[in-house]
C-alpha cells in the first residue's frame, strides 16, 4: 500500500474521453481505482473504456455518456455508476465549455449563459448528486478542474475565466460545508495544456511563443502532467487538503 493507492475506490470523471480528463482516468485506473468514463458521445467513451480495460487486463472502466448541460443526465450518470460499482468515492468535474474567444463585449447572451451554466451550475448539480453518499460514509473527494484563467485578468477569455474563478469559490464554500463530514473539495488550476480544448491558444506558433516567453519552464503542459495532482487529491496522500486550488502551469503565473 502506498499513499497514492486508489484500490477499492470508484471515480467518476467528466469530460474523460480525451485530454486532461482521459489522462486523469487512465492514471487513477493505474493506481487501482475503478473509473467511470463520461462525455457527451457514447462511442468516444467506449473507446477510452476499452483501452483502459485492455491495459488493466480486466474491467476497471465503465462508459456512461452524459451531457453536462442536462441535469437529468448527470443524475443518471451517478445512478448508473452506483448501480455498476456500488458507490462513488471520487468525483472529478473536468468537463467544461468555451464557445467564444474574444473581448467580453462581443460575447452573446446565449454564449455567456452557456459558459456559466456548463462550467459552474453543472458542477453544482453533479456534486449535489454525489455528495450525500460521501457524507453518509464520512469519506469522499471532489475535485473541480478549474484554470489559471480564474486567477488573472484576460482580454479574450472573459466568460470562461469568470466561470473558472467561480469554480474555485464553489470548492471553498463546499469544503466548508462538507468538512465536518470528512468530504474534501478542491480545485486544480491548469495553465496552458496541449489539448484539443485549448487548441486555439497553442496551435499558432506566434501565440504559443508569446504565451510561453516568460514562463520559467518555457513550454506548455501535457494532459498527463495534470493527472498526478488528481490522483494525489483523491488518494490517502491528500486527505488533509480541502478548499485549495493547486496551480499547475509551469510557473507562468509567478513570472
């Protein structure tokens, strides 16, 4: 047994068919957890689940498609996870939306509303569905994947950054509420990571150069470099951490 052993744990990870979410699911499975892969498209979930199960040589992953914008689907996600594995020990709210890139004044009401609903309210819904069983067992870990965008000003990611700042406050509030029940709530705040979601920020060489010019590590991150923090928070290694935001950005925010 090690501090990072997740044997016997069940983790639900949203947005886990690719990018950061997939990396988290893969690493949690490697550390012994059973994982629920979830995103909007069932086929994408099935492909990741098959890959994880093949690597493990047994069934440790389950695919359950769910659209985070639909409250009923998130409720079903938790119900199906409970039905298959008997419980949920760990929740990682990773799925998010960012349909607009540009000045705050240019965003439509529909896009602004969509960002806030998918990136904040959906997390609130999902946590509400999972928390009661954690409270009853007096054990549980909830991690919201936020962003360093929620810690600084921006000229082109306004709504997204607002939602990510709110996620940090959501974690702090719930950490205060759930702490007496031994349920922990934290955030991970990645910097620029090489994912399809952030493609607009790293695909252009000039934009990438500008974004990494002053960062101590002088590069962007890979999805797998976020996964370790998620395992840390969900395992015995993180049992005295709650209400915190772990920044993983290659030092960009300090420079």
